[in-house]
C-alpha cells in the first residue's frame, strides 16, 4: 500500500510540473526536490524519466477517456455533448504548457505514440459517434460524410499546439480551440441544430 501511494504521489507531482513547464524543462532533480525525496527513491519506482512520462501520459489519457464517456452519458443531445467537450478541453489547456506536445513528440516518442493511438482510435470513435447521434437527433445535417469529418476534426485538434499557427491567428491555445470547435459545430448543424447552438452559446456567455 505504501509503495502504491508513493508511485501515485511521484506521478501526480511529475504531472503537475510537466503541465506547468513542459517535459523538457523539468528534470528528475526538480521532481525529487518538489517531493522532498531523493532521486534514488524515485528510481526505485520509475527506471528513468521516459518511464515516468509514459506513466503520466497513460494516466492523463485514462482520465480523458473517463471524461469523454461521462460527457456522452450526461449530455442532453449531440450539441450539448460538444459544449461539454469544449469546457473539458478549456480546463485542461488552462493548466497546460504550450510546449508539452512538441516536447513529447520530439523527445519522448513512446509516450507520443500512445497519445497518437488514443487520438486516432478512441477520440476518433467518440467524434464519429457524436456525429451519428447528432444526425439521428436531426441536429446535424444528414448529408455529412461522417468518416471524413470525424478524421478532419481529430486532425484539427493538433492546431492549438502549433506555435506558428498561434502567431498567425493571434490567439492562445484556448482561443484557437474554442473558435475551431464552434465553427466545426456550425458546419455540422441543421437549422434545428443551429438554433440549439445559439441557445447554448447564450447560456455559456452568461456564466
């Protein structure tokens, strides 16, 4: 039990530091100092920084899956589900260093491969099922090429992390994410769905 608690404590603290500063900027010394323990103790549970990053990424992806599944179940309809997803990602981006994904892709390919698989398999299926749901609810247009638009949506998820794109549109990660999601949603919408989007936008702006 003590070992399990220590593993989780190390992973949680590492996650907090990685989210704040990025993977490359945080050393094992930094993590040890923040935890008030020696690097030797950390290495008893994680062989190296790569293994620790793998564990952190796995946990983040698991939490993302749980949030997505919960949103699907609690959403009143397909449009509402997307607004819940927007809020989930806004909260995540508010705590995330913009360099995180770039660091992972360049320096930690195993962790990045896990992220890519999650995006291309799990997230793709969530997006695809949302479109199917929206069509059935008559909130999305019936003529949508579901696979094409689902793949398009999954690929545009990477744009908020692109520094060159950020500089050209003069928006931060949250601004890009929200803007793309709303445009994506309006592109899917039927006249009935269009009215519902405006309703959710008004409610959201009041908060």
